């Protein structure tokens, strides 16, 4: 009887243990199932960090390591690929946003999916309102929507020039490409459009053509004169009277040609990206050097040069280039100042700037010409400039050199009352340092 009681007690204890173990196992399995559902939800949301934390909890809760470790490795690879894709996407967006050309991306229904900053500014759009809208609803030109629609239907890239009213009439080049899958190149339902504003390039092309035409004309004139005089002299080279008559003119035309070529080289240097090492430049000493070079010319023209307002001022920059600025401005003042006139030079410090001014009592500059005096080959008085050997490039060279030093130049004048050119240069690090 006693043995039976012991056996029964043992049996009951075993059943209790088995029952408790089953309950524990079911609860743990329930936790694993719930953790698994949360894991897949996190993976679906791309929350790989949360998924890794969930797997660690499962492993700490007794989940089989041979199942957890492969999952952890797979999640780590997925997280790495996702990070790479996200980095690539950000870099691509940065490139597109920084482009000066407008970029539009649409889906297969011509709904806007992406627009860079240039596109938003060109069409005056708000990204929040534009995304998802039909192009025909948000763009001012039906031509853009039509061309993109043609690409979506035909699956072929296309381009054309058109005029947009933004609200000013603007010529643009529109290029559209169908979107392609990176795997196999299969077409995707969408297209990318790039809109290039042609205003700048066409203006530069116009400036280039005008420069070539003007330079050719300026070069052709002295060359033609020299050739004509040489041909005349070749008829009778022993005619001393003819030689004496043409020799000074030959020298003058040769000097004019030399100055033109020299100014063209100075202009090319000023417009180039070649920057010499900056150095401290005493502008007052530069002015004295230029005065010595032009003193004879001033005396021959009976023009007084007043330097009483020139103070010692130093800037950082290219000494030879700044000497060119002073020389061109002073020589220009002498050319346009009549006899018995006066040229006043001043140099002072103003806060963190050096201010150099050249004022004359010459013929002045009409208001309508003042905005163009810094253009290449532009002359207010063409006859006087050519008679004095001017090339029409001096002020253009000055402007480029001053801007290369992060400075500015301005003109103040009235016709018949002289002119004043004012140059402002920073006294800190020059543009040559910065660039």
C-alpha cells in the first residue's frame, strides 16, 4: 500500500512537471511567434536595426542559434545594401539639385515625380503642390507636356528647341529620355526631361562673334595702311621725299598694331584662370611709377596731374596687373582731357578697402554710354581714341583685373564736365588668394 502511494505521488509529480514544461514551452513558442511577426513587420518597413535587436532578444530567449545566426547575417547584408542604395540616391539627388539645367521626372501618366531646384525656380513651382500633378496643369507650355507624352508613347528619346514665356520669352533646349531599367534596359513607365536655358550660351556666342569681328577690323585697318604705304614705297624706294613722308606714318601704324596685340594679350591674361601668387603691393608707389611713364605725355598735352590726395596704401594682389590698372586709367584720362586741363589722382583707405580714383576735366561721358564703357572695343569718341592710338580695350582690361582682385570699379560723369573712375580693392586677402 505504501509503495502504491509513492508511485502515485511520483506519477502525479511527473505529470505536473510535464504540464508545467508544456505550458512554458507553449508560452515561449507564443513569444517566438509574436517576435517573428514583429521581425517580419520591421523587415517590411526597412527597419533593419530594429530587426537585429529583435533577433538578439530571440537568441537570448533560447531560440535555436542555427536558425537565428543565418537570419542575422541576412539582415546585416540587407541593411548594408539598403545603406548603399540610400547613399547613392542622396548623391544622385545632390547632383540633380545642383544642376543649373531644369530636370523633371514623370511617371507613365505624365505626373510629376521629381523636380530639381532649377526647375522649381524656372517655372515658379512649390514642390509640395507640384508633386503628383499632371504636367499640363503646372507648366506654362503645352509643348513640354506634348513632347514628354510623345516619348512616353513611343519609348524613344527626343529633343527640340522652343520658346517659353517665363514670363519673359526664353529660348530653351528640351531633351527627353524614356526611363530604363538598370537590369536589361527594359523600359519603365516614365520619362526624364532636361530643360537648358539657351540665353547665356547664345549671349556668349554673340559676344564671341562681336569680339572676333571687332578684333579683325581693328587688326585689318593698320595692316592695310602699312601694306598700302609699303607698296607705294616699293614703286620708287630711292625717292627720299616719299620715304620721309610715309616713314612716320609707318611707325605710327606699327605702334598702333603693336599696342593692339599687346592689349589683346593683356585682356586674355586678365580673363584667364591663371593666378600669380599674391604679394603686398604699395599702391602709392605704383602710382609714382606710372606717373614717371606718362609724365612726358602729360607735359606735351599741357595737362596738370594732381597727386596731393594720394596717401600710402597697401593691398594684397598682383603688382604688375595693378600697375596696368593705374596706367590704363591715367592714360585714358590724359587722352580725353584737352590742353590746359587737369587730372586728379586720389588714394585712401575706407574701412577695409583701398579706394583709388582718377578724375579729369575732359569731355566727359554721356549717360547713355556709361554702362558700356567697359565693353571691349567700345569708344565714346572713336575719332579721338584712334587718333591717340587707343585700342578700345583699356577699360575692359581694367574691369577684369579689378574683379580678379574681388574689387569693383564705377564711373561717374556728365557730358562736357569730365569723368571720375573709382576703384575699390579689399585690403584683406585678394581674389588671387581665394581662388
